[in-house]
C-alpha cells in the first residue's frame, strides 16, 4: 500500500494487558504497514520508549504494575516522547479530561472500530511530524534567506531546473556538484520544496564539523553512550524522517563515516551511537560536493559503493563566470534584497565590469560585493544611489581577468590574483577581505600561506 512521497513506517507502541486484544490490534496495525511493538504494562512501556524511538503509543488505562495514566504522566519527562492515545473499557468524562491534561493526543473507549484506531494513529503521527519540523525550522529561521528562489535566464540552468521538477517527487538520491558558492544549498532547498514531502528539510555541513561531532549529529546517541550523554538524542537522519536530509561537502567525509552512511543506506536502518535498537532510514537524501568524487574514488579517497548510492541523479551547477547573462539579474535581486526601500541602481559600466569579472567565489561573492557597495554607496541629488564601475571592489581589469581561449592562465592563478587585489583593496584587513571574497577568515589565512603573500611594510 503506497503512502505517497515522504511517508515512512509509523512506529507504534501498544501497552495492553489483554493478550488477545493486543494480538488483534498489533496484527491489524502491522497489516496497515506500521512497525509495532507490544508490551503488557505501563512500566514496560516506559522502558520500551527508553530503548527505542516510537511515533505513537496506545495505552490501556487499567494495567498491572503501572496504569496508563501514570505511564502517560512519566512519559512526558522523556526526550522526544511519542504521541499517546489512551484506550479504556471504563470511559468517563473525568478520565478523558485527565488524560488530555496529561498530554494525551486523544482518548478512545472500548469497544472501538479498528478503522478508527488507524485514523487516529495516522493523525497523531502527522501532529508529531509537524511539531518536530516546527522545532527544527525555528532553530534555522534566522539563517535561511527569505527569498530562496532560483533566479536564472541561462538555458543550461533551465535544463537543470526542468530535471529537478521531474525527479523531486521521487525518492531517488540527488548529488549536486559545482564550485563553492554556485548555489548548491539553494538547489537542495528547491528540491525539497518541489518534493511535497511532509517532513522537514534538515541540513548538515560536513566541511565545518569534526568527524566525532558529525557522527553524533547524523546518527544521534543513546543516554549514557559517552560522557555527557545524559539523554537520548535523535540524529539528523532521524529528524529528517519523511523529509529531506541535505549533506553538504559529502566529499570530505572520513572513511569511517563513509562506511557508516553507506551501510545505513544499504540496509535502510542504523543504530544510534551506544544503541542496540535499529532506527529506520525514512528520508530522502540530497548531497553536494565541490570535489570531483569520481577522481576521489579512483584515488581511493571515496567509497565507490557510497558514490553509487548518492549519484542516482547528478546535477552539475555551472560557475557564475559561465552564467554572465544571469549576473545583472542576480545583482538586481541582491540590490532589492539588501538595498532597503530605495535600492541603488547599477550603471551600464558597472554591469559590464561584473560580466567581465571571473567571480572565483561565484554567487556568494557577488552577494558580498553587492552588500558592500550598498553600504558604501553615495546617493545622488534625488536620494537614489547609483553604483558605478569604480565603486565595485573588483580591481582586476577585464583584460587580465578572463583568459582568452588557449590562454595558459589557470583558475588557481585567477584566484591568486583576485585575493591579492582584495587584500590590497582592504589594506590587508583580513576580516573585510574574507567577507568580500565570500570565504572564512581561516580559509583566507590558509590561502595567504599557500600563495606566499607577504603583508606590505608600513614604512
């Protein structure tokens, strides 16, 4: 039975002391495609929740050891508890009110129809998914652009978007390749929006996290798995259930994490760190890399089996220097976004210079340049700022910026020239230079060492 895109198996816990009823209920729910675990009392239910993650729990009120209401009360103290549906044969209004005050999703009295149980389980699951998505989105809201649309009139980019529209609603993994700053994250968000998946989009950047931290972030951990693990933590793979997991910089994953991710994708499940219970992989995977992964496989730095699982669909983003027709559109977009009520305008010579420039930092660098000139632009008599070619911090002349066909000038040399020019422009203020270049201060410091730049003397 198809659940539609993005809907995984619902994990259901049943706490019912009547064995025959428990058997009938579990058989029915398994037949509806759910993962079901049965226990006979409230204490065992609490332990089951601590051992394994569940989406929905069905608690009978009258049970030995611990009744359903007490189990519900204690369950609220657990991290990421399931939604609870209370079932009883002795239903009263007071009991229902008590259950709802304790946080139950709903309340049902016996006898009930199985179809009603199935509907309630699905609705409870939907509520839990929405709550998890809201928590995640609130945490990321300040870091996400307000207008993430892909802006282009470049024909190859339209072909890319057409491909994405066809594959977005499938479960196929997508690998996005391209230079740093070309918009890989933007494209991943577009894939998720087009997918119609009910779960969240969860993002992980492999380039900024140490291996041990990334391991915990992706796979989560159980309570007591290591010093400081005072409670179970769901990993990003689990949080992306029924949604999309985007892993940026997948080419820099360590051999250990490559093997672990490959196994999880192969088997459709994984173990949290320190755990013994399998967790289902129920998300769509989108990855991105600015490395040549085929070359990395050839050199033994990347697993071929993992690459086969990641590149079912591969999308290659062109660098901005090949999208000169898009540069005015993108520049105007950033001016509108960053320029306030009366954004500055670009003169024809400014547009020509930007279209001649090589943009080693791609769209990210273009945005930083626009942000800088907006802050420094001077208004004319009408109060509307005009940005001219000389206002742009692009010191490389068009003649030397873009190599002619057959020229021996390499991208590495272009990058060296560009960094040298920006350092001179900012009088070697590395923080300002890094912002204009669209890279971190740490990366700029490494580039300065690689290219052997020397700070000019003040004499």
